[in-house]
């Protein structure tokens, strides 16, 4: 390591007491975002990171240009038709942001410019266009922008005929907007100013001041978030309320926006459901009545309470029902079986029931944009660890596929046949079989083992499917194996896989990852000293735990925006997201959960031991995981660790949880992460 001295955060002990237990937090003061000492400390850490990686600066630039060169700069989306217009998103060479356009009726029509985000982002260090919602008569577009990266969007309305942007602006929203059918009334969701919880739905009428907007719903339970949308049928406006375990909906005919929303079915703790409308019926995906992997039910739009729901697709123990797509003649089910995505086609007349065939065990397939009931075509996406993304139109009548677009990988003479992927299974300490998806370049796979980057997440039931990345080629082409550990806490192997990795079973997530790490070493994919790990957000929590418990397994670890101060955060209900997380992690105000959390929380369990080389990243404006969590963690690691390995903290002072906003700016962050790994392997070109 370089001889320069790392920054040393001052210690201001703060006693935190609950359940008769006192924790002393020496770095609690780092949560004072506007304190100059805090900003100075973060800057000192950035300077230290830059100094330690200064010798890689040219390599970082090479990696950035290499990754950028694979991406088609002048790119265009596959057009989709909605309400008489074809909508298109395109990128132009040398520009960072998308351009949104449309064409009336045919793709040969003149192009109408809706939004050029390059113009809108001028002079801003961060810019994101959240959503665009076009009015039913196609003359107006409600859109939302975030210029800070706190996910607090400002909503505006643009006249698509005159180009005028109307005042007033509606501030502090989630960014999504739904129009009533009168072309003048819209509904949106407000955030709580402090916690950023989406908690209120408002109705706004065009050409009125936002202060006059009417609150139509307040979600008072602070463990829930609320949202509003319009059904694909365009007949209903829907207000949803959801927590980790429970959901509830309210509906209103979109022709009568001044009336009151009606509860679809009252919330029932532990029961989730989602609704879709078609003709005179609602279709409900639910885990009610013990259907842990979800089932599909149907009811009349006039009798929406649970007592009237009838089974269409019953619950199956070995198949997870993830989503549906409704067409006039067909129903498409998105299912997951043995970890693999399946698209099942059923005709309403009962004559057909089959799956679209996919090859390999390391692919991802999902339905795309299908806004029209009357279509005979299903649009879906397919990619695999070795195969770039294709947008495919599947014709129900002819059973033929048309590839509408294939992701182009430029600049490297990319050939998917030069890469191999496989799925292997590690045995966890409790006997469970944990899937691992791997990809590598065939001619660089060594019998003696390769450097291997193992990625993990494992929370909220979020499944990390095997997906293609042109960016990742910069690692694969230098001899790295990339692997995804499908640990418990995700839903890769069904809903029970998630249940086994949350609350008082959360430690399964961590032990699964450690056991996968040991497995790839024992099977010769890599060797001790050449295994690396990566996780972000809740996956950063995973990284924090595994390096506390088995630091010797890893030569280097990247923890991106890591959730590492679990106990303090979950006890502070003023922090964004906290109250909605109790069903995921538990509420530490209950002693059982407090003690369990404390036993694994990375910040609480830093000890005087050797740690692997570590790169930690965060964003000053992060609304998901506050910057002070990684900052405090790094400060404590610096104090206690007994090694001379790298410990680097990089804070993006302009952005939040999702990183930089420009199309290519984020590649600079990836280049930093990759060069950290490659440098540890002694790879410099």
C-alpha cells in the first residue's frame, strides 16, 4: 500500500440505549449532512482513494473508453404503438441522454419531438426524466424530473401541440402521473418531506395552482407506500398500497375522476395481490389462502371483494407465478420453475397451453411493452450470460418469432461462441442446494483456476437473473470468471426461497454466499487469494457480513451504497425507507429482532482482524441508503482492522443511490470498480 496516511475520522462517542443495551457509536456525527467537517472528511476519503489509484488513471480511462466503445451511441428503441401513436426513444452520438419522439399512426409519418433530455440537462450535474404520461387525447404530456438524485420528482405538463410547459410545477412527488379520461385531471403521489415515504395521492386539474390540489388518499400506516396508475384497459384509475408482505387497492372509473375511490379488497396482513382489468372482469394474482407461490383468480368488476374471486390458475408448489399479460385471445403467464423464467401461452378457448422454448440454464426472459389487448403479438425480451439482449415479437397465430432488435456489441469483434456459461449447485451448511450461474471466456478458462468475481444480493425477494452485460466483457476478456450466487432472500427458487432469507432467518443469506464462495474454490473455478465479491445496497450488507465472518476467503470486495448500519437505521423512523422495511428485517424495538440484527449488522461487528482489500462507494444524496452508513463503517474499519490492505471510500458528491445520471458517466464508476479488481490481480492493460 502507498505510504500516504489514510484519513482519520474524529471520534465523538454517542451512547444509544434500548432494551437495557448500550451501544457506543463513535462516528454517529457523520450523519450531519450540512456539517463542514463531514464534507471535509468525505473529500479527504475521495482524495485518498484517488491517490491510491493514481497509478491506474490511464488504465481507468482505457477501460472507460473500451466499455463505451462497445455501446452503440446512435441507438433507437423498438417502436411500440399506443392510442394511435408509435413511441420511440433514441440516443444520438456524443450525447448522454435520451430523446423521446413519436409518429402518428405509421412509422413513415413525420417525427414529433416530445423531449430532448440533452437540452433539459444542460448546466446540471445530475438529471433524470422520471416518466412521461400522455393524455388520452394525445395533446398533453405530464412528465417528471429529478435534478438532485433524491428521487423527489417535480411534475410538469407540456402542451404537445404548442410546446408550452404549463405552470405550476408539482414538487416532491414519486414522478409517476395518471390521467383521467377527461384530459384535464391527473393523479400523482406525494412523498413525506422527511422520510420520503410515498404517502398521499392528490388530484390536480390543469391550469389550477398546485396548492389547490385535492388529497384523495392518505396512507396513514407508515409501513406502507402508496401509488396510482391506470389500467391497461384505460377504464380504471387504481390506487395501490403496499408493504413488504401486504397489499390493498382502490379503484375509480376514469370517466368520473371527481368521485371517490372504492376499496377493491380490504388489506389482510400477509396477503399480497395485484389486479389487471379486461372487459368486465378483474384478474387477480394473489398469495392468499396459503398460495405462497401465487395463483391467478378472476372476478366481476362489480363484485371485487375476495369472497367472489374464482380460481383460474391454481397454486403450484413448484412454480412461482410472477406476472400476467392479457390479450383478446390469449393469456400469457410469466412463471419461474427451478429458477428459470418461463413464458406460458394459454388461449382463452382452452385449445392451447404451451411454453415458448428457451435453451440453456443461464438466461433471462421477460415480457416487454404490450399496451394493446387486440394484438396477436407478444413482445418479450431474451438474453443470457453469453447472449446479448433481443427484443422479440411472438405471433400467437403462426407461432413464429420475429427478432425486432438485437443488442449490438461494437468494437471488440464480439462472438458469443467464444464464451461459456453454466449453472452449478453449492451445498449450504444446512444441506440446501444453492444455484450459482457462471460465465467466462472459453480460451481463458484455466484448469488451475481464474480470478473470480462472485456477485450477490439476496433481499426483498428480488431475483438477480443471469443477464448479459457488454460492460462485463472487460473483466471476462482479461481472464475473470463472473458468477451470481442465487442465495436465499431472493425468489430464484420460489417464494419459500425468499422466506428462508429474511427476518429471523436472514443469516441464511450470508451463510449461503460464504458456502458458494467456498464451493467455487473447492471446485477449482478459482483459488484462494483470487476470489472477489461484489454487492450493492442490501447486497452491500451481505458484503459487510461475509468479510466480518470469513475475511480470509476474499482478496478484494466491492460494497456499493452498502446498507451496513442496520440497527441504528432501523431504529430511526425518520430515515427514508425504514418503516416500510420492518417486514423484511424486523422491528428492533422488539428485543428479539434487535438482538438478532445486532448479531449480524456489519457496523456493529467490525473487529480487530485482517480484512480483504475493500472499495466502498456511496452518493451524498442517496435516499435509499444514506451516505453516512458506508462512511461510518469505513471509519470504524480503519480504526480496528489489523492489516495493510486497501480500504477506499469513494463518495459521489453529486448523485444518489443509482449513481451518475448520464448515459456514459456511470461507466466511469464501473471503470473505478474494475480497475480496483484488476489492479489487485496485477493486470494493468
